[in-house]
């Protein structure tokens, strides 16, 4: 069964063709990132305008690369939320038009859920049930996945998402945007034990909070805590490494606590931040120590992409779900 996926939840415009929820035949991603860099973040109006201009060409390229024709498609899938409303509406409207024009079913997909499904494409397929962690620019969430239509949210960010905190710290350090790769690169030359930051003090032990550590970095860089700490100023690399290490440790602590509470031996991780090499290294080491199998998607499938949308949609459709032409975009 061939599924066309459409993804326009943020600044990417992506279309992909996936066979039976596991084999990626094509996965085209066009980003408007360069238009947002000078603003230090995604500008929703710019993102949606670029998506409106490119979605037809991106979809045509995905179908061409797959070697199929429109008539071969059996399902149209699309991210219906969460995300930027204007961007989501571009993808949902386009997918509805294709579904109606081709007289084939339509399936709306939760963008965050599709991130952990990236682990099921073109490789090893984790067994159900499992605990899932999604770490991206807009979301940091823990789930217990009993089946693809039985997903329990265990915890989520109460303020800044993990990726958002990397962007803000990068701005504080004068690195630019997007912050994740820049902070990671700078941290490679720093000492992760040089500074003691704290984060994720939440009432629910499985929730996340990254606003506090971002503020702590700001205060340190501005010199407001220098005298009270009584030591020499650290380099930007040390600050970046210490920040990154603290954040990763918080993710590890809460993720494996969720595994313990749900009695699962499988942890499936997805999202843009998961491209971070230090994060992967520390999670794998921690998982080995605890006897837990830890899964990561290929880095090419960590960013927002339509292949994960099409794959996850297949699993829902196989269970009897489908969306009508009244499908709407949702921001949360």
C-alpha cells in the first residue's frame, strides 16, 4: 500500500511516499530556514507563504522520485497538528484537495506522535509496548505507547521545549540560529563539569521545564552570579558544555523513570534534538547500564519530514481510522 505524506507544521515543506508504513520510497524536505535566521526564530507568516509557494513542487518531486504515479496512491496523509496554524492549513488544505480529486482516503496525523514513528522506517522496528520521548524545538514529551492508537501522555514541557532552550542559549552566547547544532559544536571544546546548572524542577516528576536553566545561563553570562560563585569566568565552550550536559541528564533521568513506572524495557526517541551526538551517546550508555533497549531514528528522519507522517498514518488507517474532508488544523 502506497501512502503519500504531507508535512507543514513549522518551517519545513515536506512530501514523501512510503510503502506499507515501513519502506521510504521518497522523502523530500524544503526548508525556509534561511529566511528566518536573521530574526533568530521562525516567523509564522514567512513559513506559511513559503509553504504555499513550494508544496506543489515538493509533492511532484516526491512522487517522481518514488517511481509511482498518482493513481498508485491509496492514502493521503497529512500533519493536522500541533504546529503553526497558517502552516498547518496549507498542508491540510492541499491534502484535502488531493484526497477529493483522486477519490482516495485522507488521514490526519499528530505531528509529535509521528516523530517517534520515525524509528519504524527503513530499519529495526521496536516491539510494542514502549516508552517514547519526543525532543524537538517545540515539544518535549513522554509517552507510554501500548499501540499506535493507544498512546498515553506521561509528561510534557511546562514552559520552554528542549530545542527552544538550545536556541535561546545560543542567542545568549552570540552563536546564531538555529541553536542546537551551534551549541553542540561549541560544547565539544568545553568542560561539561565546569558549571553546575539545574533544570526541570516540576511538580509532576515526568514533566519538563527548561526556562530556568536558560535564565541561569543568561545571569551567568551577564555577570550577575559571578561574584557569588567566587570563581573565574568560564569560557563560552564551558558554558555550552555545562548547559548541554545538564539538559541531557534531565532528559535521561525522566525518561528512564518513565520506563520504570510503566515497567517497559524499550525506550523510543525522536525529534530534532535527537540529532545531537552527545545526547545519543549518553542515552545509549545509560540504557546499557539499566538493561533497556534504546532506539533512535536516522538523523535524516529527526527533522520534520513527511515520511514519518505517512508511516504513522498507515498504522492508524490499518486499524480502521480515517479523516473526512472536515479535517481541521489544530495548534495543540
